[in-house]
């Protein structure tokens, strides 16, 4: 049995974004327990040339919504990128999950050979066929930015472990 483009995208991204929201819940609890303002984490980065924590969340959300929207041939909602608190980041994740929930298997399936043209950087575009785009561009990007958010939080003392990264994995 083969897997579908829908099953390899929407449920996977829903799980990862749900896990990301779980990270933020643990971050809020950690900040309350340690009595610090979690806003100090928003601009934190692991290296001077990497994007800050808040952008990791925004890009993970955008990667999921834009990636699946392109496969489905629909317009993704536009978000303002003004989130600056944990609550606002959680809302961004929730809005992304709400959009993903509107997409059906019929819209996404069959996009394996569809040419997908997407922006790369500020001035360039790239075209890939749907299956390659999902496997080698969208999915790695979503996982990368979720992982960077996890690493930033873990580095700053939030009690996260592997099971938090996998918390939303479906039970077999």
C-alpha cells in the first residue's frame, strides 16, 4: 500500500505544530515557576547568524500552510508576522492548524507530479514536482524550524525532552 500526499503532509504537520504548541505551554509554565518574563526568549538565537526563536515558530507555521496550500492549489491565509508573546505564537499555531483542517485529501492527493514554483529567498524562485517538493523541501523545513525552536527552549532551561518532541505522535 502506498501513502498519499495528504497523509504525508497534513497529519504530519498537524502533529508537529501541535507538539510546537506543547513546547510553548511548557515554556509558559517554566517562566512562571522561575519568575521571568518569557518575552526575553522571543529574540533568543543559538548563533548570531540564525533567526530568533519567534521567527522559528512563524516559519514552521508558514512552511506547513504554504507547502500544503501549494500542493492543493489553494491560497493560504496571510498572517501579519507581528507575534511577540507566547500567547500570540500559540494563536499563530492554532490559526495554521485551523487552515490545515480545511484541506481535504482530494485537494492534496494527485499532486505528486504537479509543478510547484515557490520563492527561495527574497528574489529567486524554484520549481519542483509536488512529491519532491513535499519530501525534500517542505517537510525538512518544517522539521528544521520546529527543531530549532525546541533547541532554543531546551538551551534556555525549559524542561523538554524527546517525548515532548514526539508527544503528538499517533498511537498505533
